[in-house]
C-alpha cells in the first residue's frame, strides 16, 4: 500500500480509502447506467454480443470519466481525480479531449 500511496501522492490511509471508495462507486454507477442507456439507443442483447457489448463499452467509457471526476469532487478529492483523469486520457492518446 505504501508504494501505491507514494505513486499517487496520497498522504494518509483515510485518503487512500476515499480514493478506493470513489473508484468503486464510479464503476458500479457507470455499469448500472449503461443498461438503460443502451436500451434508449435501441441496442439489445438479441442483436448479438458483437454489437451489444462494444456499444455498451462505448457508452460506459465517457460516462465513467465524467462520474469519476464528479464523485471525486463530492468526496473532496477533485484535484486527485482530475489529475488522474488527465493522465489516463493522455496515456490512451486521448489527451486532446481535455485541456491541460
């Protein structure tokens, strides 16, 4: 845990707990919202996994990014998650989506 705290520049176990909690809540929420959103755009499982799952992932991805920063802000860790978001998008070569 100390390596992770050092890598993420986290100073306390409480802050690390909050970060893990935000990741958990964000992932669960994004996955929960994906089903109604795929239904809304008319994509169903009956269309086949090769259409349903890629579409669902494409819906979850931007939703997750927004929710991560939102929940990070709600839990008082906005700067950590904003920096995390920028670093992640840059590593995926999507840094053009946000301004540094």
